[in-house]
C-alpha cells in the first residue's frame, strides 16, 4: 500500500464518522462519554496495580516482635550524655527512696488553703442553682 491509499482510507473513515456524528448527535455523545469512562477506569486500574507492587518500607506496618529484633543504634549526637536512656523498665511500685524524692506530705496549712479554694469553686458553681 502506498501512502496515498492510506490517506484516502483515513479521509473516507473521517467522513463516515463525521456523517454519523451529524446524523446521531445524542448517540455519538453517549458513545464518547462511555469511551472516556472506560479509558479513565483503565488508567485507574493500571496505576492502582502498579502502586500495589511498589510498597515502600515506611508504609509497611511492623509485625509484632519481628520489628524489634535489631538493637537500637543511638544517633551520632554530642549532646547525649551517659545518663540518657533510650528505654527503661517501669516498676509496678515506687521504692521508698523514690517515694521520698517525688512525694511530699502536705502541711495542714496547705490542706486548709486547698479546702477553701475548693469550697469557693463549689459555691461559685452552685450559687445560681435553685
């Protein structure tokens, strides 16, 4: 086939399509919309299937203990001292030394002041109550 034959067949096809569109506008519009929807769905399927195989490490969830098998590598930072802990074991109960260091027994004057402050808050809240 020569190039001229191809051009003639393309022109005749173009004229037939143009005649069809001119004669059946509604049907041509429906066909155009259907073709566009099919193309959009195909593109979405292709992109979706391409992304399923490309899971990066950051989006994957750890699977229980497997995520913590490696030991921790501390950052290369000069500001971290020897007393910096990356994790700690928590105790169920404070020791006597910790209780003495963190908890102070309130004095009677502090308790009276707290009682007065609480009483004034209750009075303020209930003051307008019937």
